[in-house]
C-alpha cells in the first residue's frame, strides 16, 4: 500500500493534483478541501509536499486519491463502508462539507444538512447516519479523550499528588509526572497491591522531580 507521496506540486486543476517525486509524476484525485490548501501554496511551499494516499483498485481501473490531512483520509475510507457510497461519491461528499461539520452532522443526526450535500439524497443521508454516527473521531477529540483518561488516572493517585504538593512541589508538574510514570509503569503497578503501587510511584516521582 502507498501510504503517502512526498514530492513537488506540478499542478492543481479540477480535483486533480500532480506531484513529482523523483523521476515520476503522480496524478491524484483530491477533494475541494485539499485542492484549496494546495492552491494556496506559494514558492518554496510547493516543494516536498506530503499527501496521504488511498489506492482504489477496480477491475478496469486504478485510482490514487490524495489527502492533506489524516482525518480527511479516514473519513473517505469510512464513507465507503456505507452501502451505495463508492470512492467517487465519497470524494464528492468531502468536497461539499468539511470533515468536522460532517462528523457533527452525523453525530447529531442532522438529516437536513447531510441531504443538502451535492450527490446525497435523504436515503443515503439516513444510511450514513446509521452507519457512521459517533464513528468519525477528529484529532483534537482524540487528544481530549487522552487528556481525560490522564486526569482519571491521576485521581487514582490523588494521595500521592497531594503528598508531593505538601512537600512543596508545583501541582501541575506533579500531576504531569505522576501521569507519565503511571503510564510507563502500568504493567508493574498492576502486579502489586495498591499500597505498594503508591509507594513505587512516590519514590519514582521523587527521583524525577529532584
């Protein structure tokens, strides 16, 4: 599988981008979102561009699709899991709405908004909602979930955090240290009692905090 192509932008026109990588030029189908970003590049910005790719192989053809952002590629792949939606229609959908607004419309069951996207009727919109509600996860959503998990883990070690803060260490630094250590030592901590785990974390934190 070709995960990405890094090359110089030769041209961008009507949903097609041409990238030159080495002695080869690649033709990639791109959405309006990616095309807009590429069109705004000037001068040196057009060199060493990295486009994520998906190769779609049919009986009579092969098509290479390019994406500026990982979340757009993920949306492209997920859209094709909906009955009746192929690669070309998935690109049309992404050309008519941003990935963020698409995810929000799916999660909220916004049939009216989805049906207004060119190439999508009410039936297809309903299928999309049923198949993809709460499926598209954006990068900042992942970061927020990771942070929330970290906060939950820190609450388990609240006694250690408070003890270290009482010793004069800054709370934010302590919480970040405990979060990192609890992740690094997760397998070891699972094998001992909670009391012993607290002692291990406390000693390790003291060494790191200095």
